[in-house]
C-alpha cells in the first residue's frame, strides 16, 4: 500500500497512515487475504522466483542528466569528477550503472573498481582492479595494438625506469610494456614513495586518457571503505591530474555512503558468512582455493546464493548483490567467534602465498582482523613469528609505494610479538622496528618514529643495529627545522663509525684541488663502471655523510666540500653507492664556484650518468638540480630551464618533496632571469606558492612570496603584502641564505623603480649578508645578484659620499660577468657590456659609455633577453639626460618603454613616464631647451606607449648596423623642436 504525499513530499490526504495500528492492520490483512492486494498475479511464479525488481531507474532523471552532462564535457577535453553520496539502499550504484551504460553505448572506455570493508589492508585494491582492466583490454584486443604501443612508448618516455613501480600495482601493465620484472628494479629507499606512486598514477591516467580515441571513465564504488593510501591517490587523481593536452578525455565517478538474508539452508548461510569475511566480491578461483585451504565445500552454497539473488555472478567473480546483504551475512557470526574465524582463515591461507602474491595480503588481513588475542597457544605464536607474515606483507606494500599500509603491517607484526620477543626473536623484532621507523619517517609521523627508535636503541645488541633508526631521527630533525641539532647528531654517529669530521678539513680550494688530483688517475669509463658498494654499514655511513653535506651547505658552507671529498674517497675505495652521484654533483658545483666552470660542468654531467648507471633514483632530483645550475653558466639560459622541470619530475617520482620544491622554485626564478613574459611568471609564482603552502615549506615560501610581490609591482599591481610572521622572522634570523635572498629581492625591485635611498639601504643589508656567509655551491642566482649589485654600486658611486667603496664593488661585479661571458657569451655578454657602460659613465668616459650602452642593447636583443634590453635602454636614457643629449635620451626612453611593455611591465612603464615628467620639469630651458610643445608631445608618446602597440602610429625601430637609435617621422618632428 502506498502512502500518498504532495509535490513537496509532505504526507497528507485520506491515504496517509495516521497511526502505527493502521499499518499493523493492513499488514495483517495482506497475510489473511492477499488476493485483495495481489489480484491477477501468478502467485505460483512468485513462490519460485522470488520478488523481482526491474532495471528502470525512477526519480533520478535530473541527477542522471547532470552526470551525463559532466561526462560529455570530459569527452571534449575537460577532465571532470563527480561523486555520488547517499545512504545505503538509495540507488547510488544503480545510478552509476546507468551512467556506465551511457558511457559504453557511446563508445567510451569504462574502468570500474569497488572497495571492500574487509579488504582495506590490501593497498589500492580498487584502483589496481580498474587499471588492470584497462591493460587487459589492451592486451586482449588486437585491433588496439597501435594504442597499446602508443601507451607503452609514452609511459617509457615520461616515466623511464620508474614505470616498473606501476607494474607492482598493475600487473597487466608489464604485458603492455613487454617487461620482465625483476626485484632489483625496485628501490625501497624513497623519501616518500606514496607520493611517488600518486604522481606515477597521475602520469598513467594522463597517458591512457590521451591514447584512446574514446573518453576514459573511471568508476570507483564504496569509497567509504577505501584505505587511506587509496583515498589520497583518488584525491590526487581527481583533483591534481594535469591533463594539459587538448586530446585528453578523462572522467571520474565515485560512490560513497553517508546489511539481508532470509530463511536459507545452514550451509548457504555458512558459505555467505565465510565469503563476507573477504569483502564484497571474490573470484571463482579464490573460492576454489578457499575450499582447498579450509577443507570445506563452498561452491554449492555459492550457487544457491546466486539462485536466491543474494550473490551476483559476473564473469569469473561472485559479488554480494548489495552491501547490506554482505553486512547481514557477516553479522550472522557470533561476535565472540569472529576473531577465531578470521585467525583460522589467515593461518589456512598463509602457506599458499607462493601460489599468488595477493594471498599474503589476504592472509595477513585475516590475521590482523583477528588480532593477537586470537592466538591460543605458543605454537601458533611461533608460526606467526617464524613465517614473518606481517613483515612480508609490509615489504610488498613498500614495493607498491604505500608506506601507510606498510607501517600498519609492521605495527601489527609488532603487536603479535610476545613480551620477550627481543630475546626470542631478535632478528625479526629488529627488522620490524627498523622498517616501521622508515615508514614513520616517510609518513611524517615523528611521534611513532621517536617511540620506535627508543625501543631499538634500548634493545639493540650492537651500535650497527641501531644505525638505521639513528639515521631516521637525524633526517627527522633536519625536516623539522632543527638543522644544527641534526648536524651535531650526524657528526656524533660518524665519529663512532670512525669518521671524525670535527676539526678536520681544509679550505674549499684545498679540498677541490686534492679531490681533483685523486680523480685525475681515473677515466670516466672507470668511474662509471666501478664496483658497487656492498658493506651495509658503509652504505649507511654514506647516507649520513650526504645528509651532513646538504645540511652544512645551508649553515656551514665552508665545511660542506670536505664532506663531499669524503664521499668521493669512500666511493673510490669501497665502491659506488646511491649517494655517490650526489658527492660528484656537489663537487662539480664547488669546482665551478672556484672559477673552473668547464671542469665543474664535466663533473655534474658525470654525476647524472652515475645516477642512470647505478639505477637508484633516490637522489636524482638533487643531482639534476646541481647539473642545471652549473649548466646555466655554460649553455644558453633559456635552453636549461627544462632541466629543472626534469629535476622536479624526478623528485616527485622519488617522493622527495624538498627537492621537488627546490627545482620548482628555481624554475620560477629562471623565468625572471630569462625574461619570460611577466604574466607567465606571475602564474608560475602562484603555482609555486600554492605548492609550498600546501606542503608547509616555509624556508622557500618567504623568498617566493617576496619575488611574487616584485613581479606584481612590475606588472602594475601594487598591493604588496607583508609576509613576515613569527615563523618567517625565525627563518630570517637563523637562515642566512633566506635572509640574503630576501634582501636581494628587495634591492632588485627598489632599483628597478629608481628608489635611491631604499635601494642603497637594501644593498647594504644584502652586502652584509653575503659577507657573513660564503656560498660553496655555484648557483645561477649568484650571477643575477652580481649583475644587480654591480649596477647599483655604480649608481650609488655617482651619487654618494662613499663612492670609492661602491665603485670597487661595481668593478668587481663587472670582472665577474666578463669572466662568465667566456663560458656563456649568450647569457652574460649583454650584462658585462652594461656594467662596462655604467663604469665608463661613472668615470666620465662618455665615448666608451655610448659604445657599451649600444653594445649592451644589441647583445640583449640578439640573445632574447627583452627585459635586459629594456633595462639597458633605460640606463642609457639616464646617461644621455645627464650629458645633455635630449634626442638620444628620448629615443632610448621610448625604446625602453616599448620593451618593458612587451615584457608585460606596465607598472614600470608608468613609473618611467612619471620619472620623465619630473626630469623634464626639473631641467631648465638652458640645459635642455625643451619647449612646452615638445613636453606635450613627449607626454603623449609616453602615455601612448602604455596602449596597444598595434594601434599606435608612432613606432620605434632599432637599426643594428648604425650607431644611433631612430624614431619615425612623427618622433623626429618632436625631436627637431629641441634647440
């Protein structure tokens, strides 16, 4: 009987029930006289087939239309995500099925997976199932061979060796790629392997969504049962997949919610209860394996449940027809018996691990659902301990880059240990605690890491046995901004290992010379083919040295080269380790810093080759970063920016957020140095700052925000915010590198807007910063700052009482730029010429100044540095104003504005126009003899330079073969009015 409701859903009318007694009476009437309600129905058919539901979807047309519309938008290149939520039984899955029908009927590719309440211990189960479907689809359909080849090629190109990590999650992918996977392909020493896998999954979706002609739709059901790693991956896929190609077509659909068995034979109930322990679906092969392992018949009960509509058989899988049926079946078991049942299932399946990899996860999940309280005797404890079940499952989860699941397995393994486990199972205990500590570090769980480390350091039978947790704690200290404490701890441990570094070491020059002499006896081939380091203690010592070198580079730069020297010496005497390329990369940077740029460049290239040769990507992001920075002193700057893109990708693939941040920040700064359009730099800056804020990387966030303020001011958006809070104040007070960067950026933007006193004050602070800390590494920002401080120094020298000191500083900068132009004429020639011009201006050598200003403009134009072409024209303007040549001043002024406008520096254009107004008003008629008519025309020209260049009648051109800059006829008319 139906309860009538009005259009707003309110109950009413005569048919509405008023009391529960009315409901009871009607139900009794149905029992007594069913013919009243079920007239003209075949009652015999109902008794044999049960109540049947049709496939028609009622009341969901609007929702279905909305989802299909989102799918259509994805089909034209816009990635879309839709989530369906609701209570159990409200038709979420049915609605998704209807969407799936639409996808399939319109030629789309539908991938689906379902999370299970009782399979949360198996990492990425639903995602693995969905993507395995995709790969299986490619393998089975020969018509798609070209697509398969395209997928394989793109994955190889974009991911390289890292594609092997995906095959642990997506086994069928190995067939698509034509790979035979070996265990030595996998490197467990990843800074954050879970983030690596998230990035790899995004890349995989990017590839498949651009490879199929049809849209790719991913449907994941029951997200409420997803494990944390899967949730993170799904969020990453649905929110952060960078589908930049116009050919990309990706649609994500997820379901989540905010159990029913009738009178069945006991054997069917028992079968459903057994299956309910393993999730919402099982394969037919697993049911057969379960029969063999448990020694009971299940298939008969399974078939009966299918007949009764309690299970659905889809291809080779049995699936509960509804979540509530699974829950009801599970709840039929006595709660007091569930632990024993799960434990018995786990023990029965454990010996079958060798038959299929997934069995270890299934077995261990059952044991962990039971918990240690289910173990009844010493013999069972011995079996669980000796088989290392949680240990093996945790290692497999690490191979799949799921450190959270791995930590859970190791933690559960520890809970199964007896009170005297350190005495009775020392090796197992040490390995469980060490691996759990590694996972805690990767997951950022400092509290668990501290507790685990304390246990190991208390129970370890030797100093070497405690080294792993000591390293984890050292890393944790450095990550938490306690860098000095981290360095001291590292020095203590290395001292105990026989490497006494305190009070040792020579100057940077001596360290570099000694290391060069040592390496001179080896050829590149000998270094690339040197044996591998095998001593586990030595390998761990190398990791401590690398952590020490990187930390000292920030706060003790004079000591860092000695550490790099030790890394190289150990590599030569004991073999190459994953840390060795890092030592060579930093050594190359130190060598270049001392002036041997070509030699240093060779060493950083060797470091990159070593990364590929050793096959470890643990430090690839940092090695590529060093190569890019030194390379910018050799190769054209614009051609080297892609290296940092590669370094960012390598760091993300390794889960190394710190090095990913460094590379991303250096991409951003390189955009400014290379003269990329300011709007593009602004967009990149927003992306970089958001990335840093989300990951709380405060050390780089402050310089990035300061630089973004400069970009906005150049564009003409003068809404500078003050970002200095308590945390930033602490960073400025303790990290000289950050303080140097901060004042360098302040100095730059005040100079660009010709604020003399502010520029001088910031320059003095910048000079004080670099005087108190000498950089050991060569980075490109040195040249940018050297160029700026040189220009500022000559400016201050001409206009201040302490000019001699500033002049010497400017001359030193000029000599540095001239030296760098020898290795990269493309990048540094125009900068050197401009400093020569400013020095000649300072010395009143006007003929040389004119020549070098012209050379600086030509060189900047030829080498595509539009922002520095504009700057050279602007500084030439000030020079010609000073010596009274108004024609040339106007010509250079307008050319400067043209170039600034093309760069996107509207704010700078406005500032230059205002400056000229003040200059023209200040200069007397005797010095420049500018008429009111000329001032009017000049104001008109400078205002016009801010409008669209295509609409202007007065255009400025530069003739490279002549010694003067020319304006077209209208500008010459104005210039002829100058007396």
